[in-house]
């Protein structure tokens, strides 16, 4: 890169952030005034929310089972927080009611193929677009009623957010340096390598967005982080 970017931020610019911004800007091409729903409010979901906000979405619904994520989500652009534990009504019905007919765009950011179906059901007929970003840990097959597609909904994935790495990623770094996009708040913990098990615990219980592990310095091979 021809300009200086903090080392920690270069790491955040890897898969999560640029892929998710690109999913909102280039893959979905979110239009101004549209309605968006995001399933999962970790680093991936929050980056999508930021991208949707910058594109001028009028309503950004964040869906997550951890209530403590609400305030952080709103800081990244989420306008409505929905906890599935707080309702007995099917989530697609709740979203249909909140949006007045379904979301224009839905993003699955969990890695649950069952949630892909829920995201499709949460979109509006005619032009509703679902973008899946999560990597499933099990059951990779997606099952959905064919009528969802016949009614005009679309399901797609996102590879690197549609960016051309060599020519376009530097422009994102420049946007960060100009404080046009938020990255710093995505790093919630920094720990030495000896506490790596603590980092895994933070990841498993959902209290961490992005944890940076600092490797010990080895003579001749200084390590700033990992």
C-alpha cells in the first residue's frame, strides 16, 4: 500500500470487513430508501449494517439472540433490533409487519443454512434479494420452498464482496484513513498469545467481535500481531 495504515486495521480489512461492505455496495447494490434485514450482528453483520447505512437505507433491522449487541448495532447503523427470544411470532412475519411487506434486501451473516431460508422468507415479493455470507458448520444444503423463487425473490452469495483486490481494496483503506468507514470499534479485545484459550472462550460466548492475538517476539522475527 502506498499509504500508511495501522497494522491492526490491515488485519480487519481481510475477509470480514471488505467482503461485507462489498456485499452491501456491490453485490446487493443497496438503493437509497430501501429496507434491509441482517441476521447475525457479529463483525460480518455490523459491517453490512455500516454499508447499508452509507448507501442510504431507510430501515436496517438487525436480528440477533444476544440483547447486549443492541447498542453496538445501532452505532453501526441498525435502526431496529429484533431478538427472536422476545416473540412467539415467526421472524419472517415480524419483519413483514415491520417493513410493510418484506425487506428489499436480507443478509444471512450467521453460517446457518436454515437461516438462509428465513432470510428468503423475510424478503418482499418481486425483487427481494437475499445475500448469504455465513459459512455453515454443518448441513451445507439449503432447503427452501420453490414458490419463494417463483415470486421473484433471489438468493446469491458473495466472493470477496465483488471487489477487485489489487485495484479496489486500497480505496477502502483510504476511506478508513479519512474516517469515512468505521473499523476501530470492530476490535473489542487484544490478548497475548498465552491467553489464546480466553480468546476462544470470548468467541464462543459471543462477547467479542474481533480479538487480536499478539505473538511473542522471536529474536530476528518481531511479531506485531496475528
